């Protein structure tokens, strides 16, 4: 008797094609379109060009942080210090440019280097001291925030040079500079994660650290690189934020790690590692940007917005785990 084979339905085929070719989940794109449609119906200002640019501008900083979260979570790790490291990096860059009076290029390097050092410390503690990533990055959250307050003496550092301000406020061809930097960063990150050995090793760590070790991957070394990269990207986000507001603010980035992690998970990154998508993360970041922008246009108070972000995070993890259980039964 010939065995019967069931053909997957249309939606399943579309999902599989999107994952294999574009490394995104169609559910994320559908949610973005549905949310945008709802906000357009609720607010007459939502579809304006200026508001669209505002969404992209606000998404750029969170988007860079979400890319950092994607690498870490995809490898089976966790980084709760992203927002604080972002604030520290911005203060470090402003301090170098304003208080020390050094050239702007050194201030830019200081931003990224400060983030990379914080990430490297995270990686060293996770891999050498064997402290859980949750504890290490939670501790770094407080350390980085405190150090930013010490360096700035609890006050924002104003008066950045015009070269740095242009990074945050410049508009070549009418497009905000942070948006251009975010898109370029996402393209490079997607290529690295999806098409290089480094990306394959990153996801292999998240899928099974034991199997990755057996396959010859230098697990501890690779994990240190991932955390250093995460910190450097948080430093880049700090640069974008500082340049946009023309100040090194020690309180910048509070709760940003929550939004970044949510964007990554909405985009299809598995909270427990082994699966990640930079393009999906970009869609997730846009979902968070549209949600926050729409709630602002509807005059929803900020603490309700935080509640909405938390609810979206829980829902995203629930849907992700539901999909995993569904696929495991197939």
C-alpha cells in the first residue's frame, strides 16, 4: 500500500520560502502591515511623510541595539546591559569631544570603544568566571549606568562639535543620517549572520553548545567575540542617540534593552538560541517604532506605552514557542 504524503498548505509554503530565502518570518511582516493600517485609521497624521521619517529616525537607535541583541540571543546568550552601555558610550564620546577637546573622530572611536570594552568584560565574565549571562549583564547594567553618571557628574554634556551633530541630525538626500547608518549596519550584519562561517557558528552555539564544541568550534572564544560585538553595536547606538540630541546624557537608553530584545524576538529570533534573523529584527524594530509612534500620536501616556511593550514581549515569546512546538510535531 503506497504511503500517503501530505502537502503543506499555501501559508506553510510561503513561511518556509521566506525563512529559507529571506531569513524572515511572514508573521512579523503581517503584524507590521496590520499595525500600520490600524494606526493609519486611528490617526490622520500617521501616513504623513514627516511622521514616516520620524518613525525611521526613532527606530534607528533601537534597531542597532536590536541587531546586537540578535547576535547574543541567537547564540544562546542574553545581554541586559545594552541600554546602559549605550548611555555610557554616549557620555564617553561627549566627554572626549567637549571636556577633553579632542578631535571628533576620536570621540566617535571613544563611543564604540567604550561599548566594546563593556561587552568584552561581559564576555570574559561569562566564559572565564562562568557567571550566568543574566547575572553578568544585569550587573553591567548598573555598573555602566553608574559610571556614566560619575563621568558626567550626573549632568548631560552639551556642546558637541558640528561633525558629530551631523551624524545624528544630518539629512543627505533628505534621509536622516541615523537611518542610513542603521540600514548599512543591518545589511552588513545580515550578510555576516546569514552567509558567513561566523554566523553559522553563532547559531550553532545557540542550537547546541555541546555539539558546537564537538564540531571544533572554539565556544568560549566565539562567545567573547559576540559579547564584544554586542557592546560595540551598543556604542554605535549611543553615538547615534548622542549626536541626535546634541548631548551626552547619562540617563539615555533606560529600558531600551527591553525594546531591543522584544524587536529581535518579534523578528523571529528564538529566545533560547539557534535561530536568528537580522532582516526579521529590522521588521521587529519597525513594529516597535510604529507602536510607540502610534501611541504617541493617540496621546497615550508613556507609562502605558511601557506596559504595551512588555505585553508585546510576552506575546512574542508565546507565539515563538507555539511555532517551535508546532514545528516539532510535524
